[in-house]
């Protein structure tokens, strides 16, 4: 027996399996990052001195990174919308741009990290840097994870478009939901770590 | 009734043939079939339960006869653990920490959720498999890796984790390499439960059979659904805490390390500025919902067994479901009742003791409903029912002894004493583990097509019940006398403990007796696979959908897609010729039967 509702929506819930699955996964991710943000609060409230982010971190680079990541969310939506309009060529283009933007983000992050390491600003230096590296490092891993999935859907995974276009479109939509979440986390990280 | 048994024979054979094509590795090892994965989870979980129990039988020797040597064991375990057969304090701490970790994260939860959830839930909702079979397989193998990491940690220099199953900082941050292994193992286990819980929720929402509306779901399915939400939302904060502790241990950060910490007379080489209480908050934010992860599946199993063996509907099915959800929700806001001693202030303590008193209400509602379900039933006292019946008072003792611990004033003399150990072991051991045994005896015929032996089952049940009370009841006496937990010598170095310490020998003998009492179960389990009494698809004359599938169910479970025509517990319906009306019996079949 086939497993029902992998592609079609179940009439009484109005959803397919993957869509519920990805939202549940995102709920658990909210708890993961939520716990780290809560830890940030508790550490900062308990600290006698706490540096302002912009006195240590590179705000212009992070601003560029914010723009890069928001743009990648836009191209991600356009990749999905192209599939909805049956334009596979456009999907390849926009999905490719999304992956490139992810690479660009990681490149800038690498420049930031290596500058910190170069100046001996390590997690062992103080608790601010420790939470900075933990939060941005975990976020970076999520960016890499999202790029692996997006890369798979851009390359070998795209074969599914020929046999089951609706299923493939759903996959792009769900990986897009994850990508938007990663973007959203950064939008919280940026002011909390760099500006406040 | 013959109409129910009309599984078309040729179709079943065809399914069977298809099943064979997969080959040994895909069929039994890297299988995506929920039943195989469920059995893998259950067997691995049972082995870990046995191993974790083995650790405690060693600890009980040290507690009963502190420092007395066991030379043959010394040769076996080596000089780093038991030189000359006398146990080192470090090894005792490893045994304690790993006993807790193994029993909770690698024994009970994988058996209750991974095992029973995987095997029974899709069958009970009439689904062909889980919603994401490959993710289901990944969940098991992630659990397996986590378990192996934990086992391997016994062999790294310095041995396994020894900061308790709670891994409180700063002790855990300065501990040996075993703690790093513990953290990596936990990350695997958390990943496993994340994958599993998403799968369970999606399966329950999406793959219910035709006609199976939410309020026709068996109570077991509800309990797994709420459990999955707890796993989904409570584990990530522990993962965050685990990452932070790894940073502290490997990256030299100070999330949990306060300023000016002195270790062994020297200032610790940390920058400080961290907060050890942060670990406790994050840990208990998981670990209190985790307590309900341990108990809710047990409620589910016991409900199924009780309804079936009293031949009566569950008393107050709907109010039980509402209580379950309320319990799940409240379990997220009681965690700091584990932390009354941390100096967090009376306002916080008042809040958490209030929520703790409130959460006891739905637990009592469910337990009372189960007791009331017995009223007026014509009870079948078979092995699963005996375990389920024993669960009720045992869980009752565990729950009621918890109330004084939830009140911040009453907690002061009891905190971290053997009273606490007695309390939570009553909940988990004669509570949850008895319910799990009930489930094994109850669903064994579905998994194998054969019943387990009743005689050996009773030989397993009665000694287990007596010995398990022999272990845990005296713990209340020790605790009320003020004996602390986690003492290497069991309290022998404290004068005030002397009048009650003789109970340690009694408890240890009971523990070894309990170990012996598991032998009939092990024999029964393996013998019955080959030699048990053969049964048809519905040996217990039960009503829920899993009994519409052949025993054992083939790949894809049902020979024809089942339909649910009524609620889950229609036993002894007036006017019906038999004392059970299955969910899958249509009005037409009912008329002809």
C-alpha cells in the first residue's frame, strides 16, 4: 500500500504530510534558538560588564550580510513561484542565485570570523564572544544545511520535476520555508548581537 | 464473526512475496517498515534496560557492603574501576550517572515511544506505515549511534560520565572525557527523538483511516501524540544546553562557569562570568516534560489493556483526553520545582509550587478514571492485566509521594535524599516499566502471531511485584531519616544514618531478587516466538483497529484498507451478540454476525 497524502492534500486537514512535517521541525528549531536567546538574556542580566556589540563586531559587514540573506529569501520565493508557473528554466536561475547568496553570506562570515581569531577574540575571552560564536556558528550550520538541500534540489533532485512536478514543487516550497526560517533567525541575531 | 477473518489468502501471499524481495539487510536491518523499526527499538531498549539494571545491581553491592571486595569482579573490570574487587568512588559515580542516563534516554523512552509507538500507532489508526518511513529508519539509527557512543564512553580514559544523569555544571564541565562522549551521545539521541516525534505527529494527523475521527482514536494514540509534542518542543533546549556545555569543555568558554571558581584548591582556568544555574534551567526545561514522556505512554498502554480486560468502555474517555493535553501543556511550566534549593527566591518558588500542585490534578483525573474503569467489569486476570492493575497503585504511590517535594517548604528536608529516589522510581519502575511489560504481553501476539506463556508470565509478575516494593519502599524510610542520595558508602560515614542503614542490605537483596525474577520473562520472550500458542488476528477479542490486521501484519499492514465505524472501546454493548464490537465491524457485518 502506498502512503497517502505525500503529495495530495488530505481533505479534512487541507495539508500534505511534508508541509506539516516541516512546520513541526521549524517549531522545534524555534525552541532551539529560543533557548539560546533566553540564555543570552540570563547571562547578560547576570553580568557585571557586557560590551556593546558594535564595539567588538563589524557592523557594516553584518549589514551587508543581512541584505544578502534577505535577497536570498526573495529569490527563494521566486524559484518556487517559477515552478508554480511551469517555468523550470527560471527555477534553475533563481534557485542558483539563492545558493550563491548563501555562499556569499558564508564568505563574509568567514572574513568576520578570521578577523576575530586573528585578534585573539575567542569564545574563551569572554561570555559575550562565547554566545556570539555559539549563536552565529549554529546559524551558520543551518545556512550550510539549507544550501545542501537547495543544492540537491537544484542538481540531482531536480529529476523529480519530470516524473512528478507537483511533488517537486512541494519539496522546493518546504526547503524554502526552512530557508526563510534561517533568514528570520539572522534578523533576530543581527540586532541582538551587533547593535544592542 | 467469520466475516472478519476473510483476508483474501492469495493477496496475503502476494504481499508476502513482495516482502521477500527486499533481502535480509533491507528487511531486518535497514528496514523502513514501522513494525520492524518498532521491534528494533523495543529489543534495543530492552537490552539497555537490562544493562542499566545490571549497573545498579553493582551499585547495590557497594551500598549494602561498603568497601567489601569482590575479587572475581575486580579481575573482570580492572584496576581503574574495582582494584582488587573494591569499588572506586569514581566508578560508583560512573555507574550512577550512566544508570540514570541509560534507563531514561536509552531504555524507557525508546521502548515506550520508539518501540510501542512505532509498532502500535500506525496499526491502531489503520495506516499502511508511518508518514515518513525513511526518516523513521534514520531515527532508529541515530538512537543506535547515540547508545553506542554512551557505551563506548566507559572505555575512554577516566571512564564514563560521572556527574549524575543531570550533568550539573560546573562539575560536569571540569569532569573527564566521558562527559564529552555523554554530550555527543545526547545529541544523537535528541536528533533521534526529534525525527521520531515529527513522524508520529504527522502520521496521527494525516494517516488516520476513513471514519477514524479524532475522538474515535484509542487513548494510546492520544498519549503518543501528546508525548511527541513534548519531545518535539522540550528536547531542543537541552540540545542548546549541550552545545553550550561542549563549548565550555572544548572551546574554553564560560557559559556555566562562575567567576572565581576554585577547583581542588586552585583557581580554575576559566574566564568566568557564566551561570551554573543556566544549565539547571535548561536541563529541567527538558527533563520535567521528559518525566511525562516517561509516564504518558504508560497511561496509554494501561488504558488499552484495562479496557480490553474489563470488557467495559474506559470510564471518562473524553475527560482523560482533555486531562492528557492539559498535563502536556502544564509540564512546560513546572521545571523549577527541581530547583527550590538554588536560591531563586520565594516568588519564583511560589509560582512553580502552584503550577506543580495544578499539574497533579489531571494526573489524578486520569488515574481515577482508570480505577473507575474497573468498577463492575468482568475482569480477565491474565498477565498483561496483572501488570496493568499493579501499575495503578504503584503509580499512585509514586505520584502522591511527589506532592511534598513539589511544595517548597516541605521540599527542604526531603531534597536530594533517598525519599526523592523512592518517589521517582515508584513512578518509573513499578509504574512505567510495569506498564511496558503489560504492553509487551498484550501486543506480543500481534507482533509474532503467538501468545506468551501465561504460567511464566505469572512467575515473572508476582516476584517482580514483591521485590520491586522491597527495593523502593525502604527508600522512603532512609529519606525521611535524612540520608542523602549519591553517597558512595550509602551513608555509612554519617552517625545519624546508622539506625536505618540496615535497610540497605534488604534493598540490595530485593534488587538481586528482582534481577532473578526477570529470567522467566527472558525465557518466555524467546521461547514464545517459536513455541507460543498460535493465535488469529484478534486473540484478546479487542475492539481497536490493530486487531483487524493479520498477526503478524504483512508489509503494508492491512489486507484491505480498514474503516472505523465507531468509538474505540465498545465493549459489552447491549444487544450485540458478543461482548465486544470492533471499530472495524460495519453495520452490515454486525447484522449478519
